[in-house]
C-alpha cells in the first residue's frame, strides 16, 4: 500500500522568518532549507515574494485616514 505524502502548509509568519533569513545572505538557501525542513526552491520563492511585496509597505500614505462623512 502506498503512503501518500501530505503537503505541508506553513504559516505566513514562518514564511517571513525563513525569507528574512535568506535575505540576510549569511547562509545559503540550501542551508536554510535544511535547518527549517523546507525545500530550497520554496525558500527562494518566499525570498523573491518578500522582496517584491516589501515595497508596498512604503507605498501607503502616512497620516490619518480621511473620516467618512455621515
């Protein structure tokens, strides 16, 4: 009888933690993947996603939101 592998689902917090580690560049993506039990391709993907989406943090307007009129 075959055992089917179930996909692992990681929380967004876990993905950010791993991606930030990869961005630091202290260790290779392979080393990071081994430590966290994640395939290196996934680590690289999360790193690219973090880089791509990080700019949106600074695109938001600073200051109070306009109040909706009643």
